[in-house]
C-alpha cells in the first residue's frame, strides 16, 4: 500500500504509519487460509467511535448553547450516523485503500457503507493514538466540514431529526406527490441488520441512507435528499 497517497487524502501525516495500516485492515483480510500478520481494525473502530462522539458533542454544545439535551442528541445522531460516516469515507476514497479478503472483494466490499463507516472510525482512532486528542479533533472537524456546514441550514423538523416529514412536506408542495422509499440492500446477521434505503420522487432517486432499522434508513435517505436541494432538481 502506498501510504503517502492515503495520508495526502487524509491531510494527516502519521508518525507511525502502521496505525493507518491497521485502521484500513478489515477482519476478512486476516481470516484467509494464509496468515497475513495483520491486525484488523475492529479495536480501533471501537475507540474511534468514542473519540468522534466526544469531538462532535463538544462542537454542538458550543454551537447550540440554548438547545435541549434531546435536540443535541438529534444533531449528534445526524453527524455520527452510518450514512454520514460513509459519505465522509467516500470523499476520502477510503474504499480504494481497504485491505479486504477475497469474499469482501467479490461482494463489492469497497463500496459497502458499513465497511466504509467502520474504516473511518478506525482512522480517527489511528490519528488519535498517533497524534493525540488535538490532532484527532482537528482531523474530525476538517473532514466533516461539509456536514458541519449543513447544520446551519437545518429547519425545525430537521433539527429534531424528522427528515421524512420535512421531505414529504417539500415534495408534496413542489411535485404534488409523495416520496417513495425502497430497500436496496441488507447486510449483517438477523440480530444486527443494516438496511440501505433509497428515496425517489417521480421515479428519480434523490437520496440514499443506511440504518439499523428501516425507519432509520428512511430518515437518512430523506436527509440526503434534503441536503441535495430538491429545488435544484425540480422542473
């Protein structure tokens, strides 16, 4: 792997590049018939989830000094959702740098939202271990900048996390129809499913999102549709 290219996309130069290598190593890569000597990224993913939650919580508490705990929780959920994480990971092209086993390669693992979201959390942890809390905070705020900028455009329904209601209201007003949601992919065991949903209007797809339930995935897809700005696509 050419670490210089990955680090350039991340905008962070590792003192210890092995942390980055571990962050990009999916467990399937370590489970082949031949030992690889690699450690997978699941432990880093666990740590990265906590680091991200802390940085995001600190940011939104400062940005919304009068918001209630419930409202802050909704905004936090918006920022740390699987859909948002996968979106950031795609911007950074993490998929192209993942170390995957043959099975994941064969099933287009580099494009799976769940793998991308987990890899981003692992990269966050790698930056934290390598450079400390300030480096991790700076990295998170920079790579999430488009998502953080979106917070300034949230309406009341969106702020409460009810993107479906807000989208339906806008679509009905603009197109006189209702949005159509459908499941496009399911992954994970029965007790830990991840759903990927798309929302379309008059047959045209406007957004995709993932979630642990179909309702969460619908909200995520609706959020993406709102973010893209329906007025720009309407006729």
